[in-house]
């Protein structure tokens, strides 16, 4: 019987799976950070949703890693006072401003 780790190692040899896995991992990490910030601030989902002008259900989906649109993500980040920054790859000489 294959272990989960062994199965995952096998699947990660596939380029497409590896790329999709990395995207899902990144989404999960962002979702967890949003949840942790909200809890650290002692705010309920309803309070943050109202401040962000999104529904509590949208916020819940975001916190649970469900795919959401960028607008919802930014509204929630702004409501929590969280800044969003992108790292520019080193090979980009002049980012578009």
C-alpha cells in the first residue's frame, strides 16, 4: 500500500500537476493568513464582511481556500488593514508602473 507521501511524490513528477499543486498551496497559505489576521484582531466573519462590503459567505469561502475573485480578496485585505505586495522576479528589469 502506497503512503500519501509516496503517492504525492509520484504525482509531483508530472509538470502540470506540480504547477496546479503549487497554485493550490499558495491559495491555501493566503486563506490561512487571512483567517489568522481576522482571529488575531478578534473580529467575527460578519464584522469583517460588513466592513469589506462582501457577504459573510464570501469571506468564509475565502478563508477556506475556495477560489474567489481578486476584488473580494482585496476588499477583505483592506478591511483587515493588510497590505498586498507582489514580489518582482529578478529577471524583470523595468516593471510597468
